[in-house]
């Protein structure tokens, strides 16, 4: 039997029972759409995570005081000796330290004119923006001299601009943070949401000395202290090795004896993001398995309908055989019907998969990603389901005895 004849026969048979054919396709449609959406979501989420790791600093180590344990209980950061600016200077001399930054952070109320906004404030130095690859899109960043002298200047994120300045240019304007006046000198490039759901653009940066002496207050901090230190590892150094060496260096500097509990933490922020992405990948794998189950159920439905079709058309099959059709011709005919049924369902599923992926990308705020491989895999899966689950009904039809088939009522 020519393929064109088998195809025409398959299309005619499907249109003869249009509603039944569509209901049979539903399992395939849902399975293919689910597979495409899950794979596209996985690709989009991976791209978003890579962007976030890059924004956080893929080769950055963070030091925090804390992690000291006593009696199985963590004493927290407040119970450990804080870091100071002298630590920053010493760490800057390490061979693997490309850039080192110290920070103090707090929550503040920012006021511009008659508008106020609760936000976070970070006192830091100019190295922070190099470590986080965070340039100013308008104005400029503060200079090392402004950090040393405690200048009353600020660099702000896009969310601060939107919530406090109502479309006006904030560069050069005055802003009060906890009633301390500072001059806005720059607007940072937009970063968007972090992997933990926070708005990275809802932040104000001022020089570290200004934050300590005028905003946070010396009565709340140890002189010259910082709450966190970030070390950007040079490109020619292995990050894990640098992390181990940094931990050993800080143990010696803080006088921690061998076997003693560390009173600080050294971690790579990217590890936290990757750990979170691993959980997302596990969920994505589970959902992909569920989509595969939907395809399997759809395939069982196809096989069931094809068996019903073979039973309904038994006399037709006997007549074809009596007129000279071979068993292989009958088998090709029914395999073609099953494949067309699943193929059409797969095409509809691909269209719905594209729509679902686009909606998911907008909801998840990541770039829409749909590679041709995903489309081909989805269509191929639907065709394979048709061939696999259509084989048994087709073989059954091909093995019918022509005489018995003609007598079938």
C-alpha cells in the first residue's frame, strides 16, 4: 500500500468520527503541551539563575561573623567578634583577592519632598560595584575619597527613583535617610527580582563611613566595624581553593585554635542560588514525569480507540483482504491512522505548549526560551506514542482471517 493512500484513508477515518478522534487526542495534547512548557520553564529558569549568579558575583566569597556554636546551639552573628576595616585592608593584600568590599546594612525611611519610602540602606565602598558588576546608568558612583571623608552622597536603585521622585531626574537632588540629608549622585542599572523574591533595585548605597557615623550611629556599632566582607576572587584562582585558604587565613587571624569552632562563615552566594535551583530542577523533573504519564495515558487511549476501530471495521478489513490487500497493507493503514491521530494531537499540543511557555515566562519574569530541539522532541514523542500504542491494534487487524472477518456481525 502506498503511503499516500494509507494517509488519505487515515484522515478519512479520523474525520468520520471527529468528536471521538478529538477526545482521543486530548491525552496527547495535554502531555505534549505539558512537556514543552516544563522544558521551556526549565530553560528559562536556568537562564534567570545564571543571570542572578552573575549579578551576585559568580566568583565572590562572603564573610560574615557568626556560626559559633555552644551546646549545639548557634550563638548568631551578634555573639561573634565583628569584622573591621583593618580586616578589609589585610584581605586586599591576599594574592587571590581581586577586590574586597565591606558593608553595613540597615532599614531606613527615605524622604524626598513630601514622599517617604521604607527601604534598605547599605554603607559600602567603591569596590562593591565592581564586585557586583553594577554600573551607574545615570550620574556616577562615589569615589574612594568620598568613602574616606564620609561624604553625604548616595547612589540609588531604579525602585527608589520610581517611588520617591515621580518621574523627575533625581541626580543632584537631596534625599533624607533617617533625617540625614544626602545628595543623589547616580542611578544604578536595573537588576530586577533576586532568586529569593526581593527587589534588588529597592536600595540606597552611601559611603561606609557616612553610614556608620551618621545614619546607623556609632552607638550601635563598634568603631570601624563592618557586618559583612565580600572578596572577589581573581580569575586565575580556583574558587573552592580560595574559599578554603580564606577560611584558614581568618582562623589564624582571629586566633581560633585547631579543632575550635569558627566564629565566622565563609560562603559562596552562588552556592545558595544553585542549591535553590536544584530544588526547582527536582520539581521540574517531577512535573516532566507527570507530563510523561499524561502521554502514556494518552497512548493507552489511542490504543483503546484503535482496538474499537478494528472491531467496528472487521468486515471492511475482510473485504480489503478478499480484494487482494496483504496483512502488511492492513497493518500500515492502522499504524498510519494511529500516527496521524497522535501527530495532529502533538501539533495542537505544541501550539498550546508555546502559549503556556510564554505565559510562564511572563509570570516568572524571565526571558521566553523555546529551542527548536524542544519542539522536535515533543513532536517526535507524540509520533512514537502513536507507533508504539498503534502497533498492537494494527497487528491484530493484519492477522484477521478474511473469511471470519467477512462473516463478522
